[in-house]
């Protein structure tokens, strides 16, 4: 069951990176020469740049994807919140792998949401984000708390 869940995360995360690149490449030609590159807390653009900056989110997403894959290939190098023993090693590694794959999903959703918003805002300053900026951040925070609690329970 654990492997099925991990495989599902792998497929979803790869699909999110692919979608991020597809949306960018598909819409790049129609973007104006100057696009918003940063937004304030209210969702208003406060910095602008060349449309080449549209490739920034896909690059960050790809780097994050391969960075997380590298970390997951060396779970013994990760800093765990509890001491690892022979008895708890399998549980702790499973918890860590689940958290890291879930965290990557949330990070990629943030990048995808930002990319989508940047492109739509380029044409309409009244555009709204599809996902509120704060929601994935709250989910990351709650996931971290849950992971630390689970790691403590299964120590």
C-alpha cells in the first residue's frame, strides 16, 4: 500500500512539473513584453520584468523536483526529529518519504498557482489567484507539525 501511495505522488509531482512547463511554453508567445514578476500580500504586482522571467517558475519547479528526488534517494542523510534505531528505521523513513513527497506536491502547486496568476494578471490586472496564496503555506505548516507528531509517536 505504501508503494502505491508513493507511486501516486511520483506521478502527480511529475505531472505538475510537466504542466508547469506546458503552460509556460504554450502561453509564452502571447505574453506581453513586460510581465509581473512579484506580487505583494494583496495580490497586486509590485515588480515587473522581461517576459523571459516566465521561465523562472518552471526552472524552480524542475530544480525542486530533482532536488527532492535526490534527497529521497538518500534517506539516511536526512535530519530526523527523533533518534533512528533498528526498530523505528522503517517507520521513520516512511514518514519522511511521505512528508517530502507531499511537501513537493505543495511546493509545485505554489509554483503552478503563481505561474498561472502571473500569466492571467499580465492581461487583466483584476485577475484573482485560483488558490489563495496563504492556503498552501498553511498546509505546509500543518503538515510539518503532523509529521513531527507522527515521528514522535513512532519513535
